[in-house]
C-alpha cells in the first residue's frame, strides 16, 4: 500500500502541492459567491498623527468563509486580480467606506479620513474615475475625504499614472502604499499627485537606534518633508518604534501598537472613548 502510494505520488503532485492547488481552486470558486453572499466585509485600522490622535481609518478587506474560515487578503486579493473580480471587490470596499463615512459623520467624528486600497487593475479603465465619483455622490461623500492607496508599482505604468493624476485633480488623496518593499524608485516620490508616502513595515524602526534601516527610514522622512509629502510609518508595534518615527518627523503612524483592524462599531466606540478622556 505504501509502495503504491509512493509510486502514485511520484507521478502526481505531492500532498502539499495538492492541498495548495485545492485551496487555490476553492478560493477562485468561492470568491465569486463570497461577493454576493456577504462573506466579504471591511475592517478598519486607525491611523494616528504625531500626537497619536486618530485622524484616519484604512479599510481592509476580510473574507470569512462558511466552509473554511478566514482567508487572508494575501491569498485572495491576487486571485481577485487574476480573475477580474477585483473591480467588484473594489466597489464593494468603496461602498463600505461610504457607509463608514456616513456613520462617522452621524456619530460626531466628521474629521476622520478614509483610506481604501486600490489595485492597479482598477486604474486601467478611463471609466473608473467617473464610476468612483458617481458612487461617492450617491452617498454624499466628497473625494477630499478619501485617500486611495496604491502600491508603488502602479507608478511605472503610463496609463495608470494618467488615471491617478485625474483622481488627484478631482480631489482624492493618493498614498503610495508599502513604499520601500518592492521596486521602489525615489523619483516616484516627486510625482505631484502623491500626497502620502506609506513606508513599508520592513522599514519600521529597529531597536538599534543607529541601524542602517533607521538611517534609511529617517532620510526618507526628510526627503518626503522636502518634497512636500506627508509620511506614514506602517507596522508600528512598539513604543520605541513610535518614538523613533515621531522624532524622525513622521506625520502619521499605523500599527498594532495603536490599534488592530476592527469593525466599524468598535472604531466608533474607540473614538467616543478617546473623546471622553480629552473632554
Ligand atoms: P496594506 O494595504 O499594506 O495593509 C497593511 C497590512 O498590514 C494589513 O494586512 C494590516 O492588517 C497589517 N498590519 C497593520 N498593522 C500591523 C502591524 O503593526 N504589524 C504587522 N505585522 N502587520 C500589520 P492585511 O489586512 O492582511 O492586508 C494585506 C494586504 O492585502 C494589504 O496591505 C493590501 O495590499 C491588500 N488588501 C487588503 N484589503 C484590500 C482591498 O480592499 N483592496 C485591495 N486592492 N487590496 C487589499
Ligand atoms: Mg494599504
Ligand atoms: Mg501598506
Ligand atoms: Mg501591504
């Protein structure tokens, strides 16, 4: 029996590969249904300023599957992009962001901005700008209250840059996400339409104050200041990191030290409780 299995495995995929393929197939088939049966929803992670006050929320997509539990964005976002479902997913997230916008205003927190991640594939259609504007108009949201997060790689493409420029002219904030993680080019920091540079987790300060990583991070903050961009440290998990980021001149911070991604209701009660403390 063992011999037979071994032989089979030699010509087929290993168990591990099989599992990976099955999982991938499940994700592919399940994602379409998930979009219609409400298995997808947004969580919101607070972004704080240098006084550690919550000034914005980043919407992050979550998929809780009835069959196999939670699936990571790292597993399903690439699948959404390959299957073209990312456009529907993106609009779904925009809708959740608009709903959050309304609830925040109704609950007395009108200054909170909302960040939403946008895939390069959503940016390659000329219709996209109008589609976004129509969507917002239905909810009475103005582009100025939103920040679109794009990964630096989208900057390399002429067409997407054109769409980004247009979005920026309409009033949207544009953040370069995960800066420094991939094929970062410093020249991208000079794009007039980028308003915020989000330094990737891998650049979050280390405990050794004088590490090369910290020197690079600090210099990037200076560079952003001089180029008139706001800068944000992602993945801040410790006091020491937050301290360093603040001393370096970071405008914003985001990370588990301040808050994890949470439901809209949790965010509102967090905002309410912080307000009570300062009153
Ligand atoms: P991202 O946009 O760079 O989001 C930040 C990720 O870092 C989130 O992971 C967040 O939960 C995580 N994070 C936040 N603070 C900390 C921290 O202190 N330490 C650590 N280790 N991690 C932290 P998440 O939610 O798993 O999302 C992963 C990526 O998936 C996102 O990276 C984004 O690129 C993509 N994504 C998520 N939602 C959407 C969406 O609605 N649309 C698109 N196009 N992409 C999305
Ligand atoms: Mg992001
Ligand atoms: Mg990021
Ligand atoms: Mg990321």
